[in-house]
C-alpha cells in the first residue's frame, strides 16, 4: 500500500507544523545584476567535508529555476525583526527587492543587510524529491553578521527563539 494515499496533506502539514524551522532567503544575481530570491523554511547543514548545505524548493517555484540557472546562491538567515522583509520577499513579482538593502558577495550573490548570518554557495547538486527538489550547495564563504535571534516559523506563525535561563 502506498503511504501517500494514507496520509492526507492537511494532516501532514498540521503535524509537521509542530516542528519549528528557521526562515532564510536564498538569493542570486541574474545576468543583468538584478537580485533574485526566494524565502525558504527548509534549510539545513549537510556535511563538513566538503562543506555542504541544503534547501528544498517546491517544483512549482518561479524563482528556483532562475537561481538554478545562475549556479550559485547565498542563504541569508533572517533575524526575528525581519518579518516584514520576509513577507515582502515571499510575495511574487519582479519588484520584491524594491528598497531591500544588500551588497554582493565575492561569489556574486546578494547578501541582505542586517541578517543574522549568510552562507554563500556554489550549486553542487539537485535531486528530485516528490513535489520538491533537494538542492545541495557547496559553501564557499560564510559569516555571522549579527548574533541576534533568528526568525522562526512554527504552527503557521512567525516567532523568535530565546534561551532558557
């Protein structure tokens, strides 16, 4: 019996919504220099040797094919005070980077100002996985910009993390 027929998508999302995820913006620069980006809540470290990270864009994403074609990207870890920026960059449209302050990494990808951290990558591999892709990036540079609270997504809402005393 196929497990996909036994689990409905609403139950799957509800149950997995109990696991908090960080919120990142994956960015790249198009040939004309215009920034391209997508918000992801599915980012993880994969390997130390070589240094690899992964994220999981939906096959329906309009931004992912453009980033894939560019062949390099930067993962920008958003801070808890960057929820409005997250909403702006998650919206479809060509002007979603309007007013977004950023600089370009040595690898050519946008680093958004005031993020918690950034991880600059070259595209390593892409694998199909159901209705998503598994994207592996080889890390070429990374840095903590400001040691602040990251933006989290939990049970359909945004929040932040605080350490217990």
